[in-house]
């Protein structure tokens, strides 16, 4: 692991959202994903989205020499109340990305730790993540585990299921 000198891991500042948006664009482009439209338009719209959703999608950044080199989001979702608790919330770690030149240096782990700290400070019940295969070991090192009770449905595949099927 190559050490990377960091200024800090912290919540993103409003003026850093364009840099976060540029990281998101770089991530999708680097994976060969489809890029629609102009990068400048995406950066502007993403930054506006991040500002508009700052209460439900908390962004944490890794900064070195005033440059954002990594990001992570903690998405907060209210849960249905119970008789004991009307303020239940769960979280989902999303969009953890570190620029390739800073990978394998511990930056990703620091971003995961920061999102988990934020989740704990917010009193969340649980935190989930949908991870790439490459990042699974990092999440396991930070206390995530595979759950036999957490299931998902890929709605792109499930689209063939009839919407109005009657129950027996």
C-alpha cells in the first residue's frame, strides 16, 4: 500500500460539488459506460443535484492539496415507524470512488470509515452497500457482512413480470 498524503477526509463543501461531479463522470467514462451529453452540462447538473439532495445524500470527500481525489455518498432513507420509534432511518453507501493514481493507498477505506461514522452519528439502524467485486474486501474489513436476509430485484430483468398479476 502506497501512502497518500491527505489534507483531510470530510463532508464536501458546496463549492466542491463540481469536482465531485467530474469524478463521477471520470468513473463512468473509465468503466466504458455510456456518456450522454456534454461533460460540462453533466457537471453543472450533478452539482445542482448534489446541492438539492444534500439532506438525503451526504457527500464525503478525500482532499489533498485542495484537490478532491475521492468521494463517497451516504444516502439516507426513512423507514416505516414502529410503535417504539418514529424516526427510523437506514443508509446506503453509494458512489465510493478514488482516482486511479490514489488507489491502493487506504483512501477508499478512509472514505468508508467516514461514511460509517456519519451513519453512526446520525443514529442509523443499518448501512448497506452495493459493491463492485474489487471493493468487497474493503467493505468486509470495515465491518460489512453478507446478509442472507437482504435481497434485491434487478428491475431491468424483472420487467418481464406482469404488473397486475392476481394473488391466488
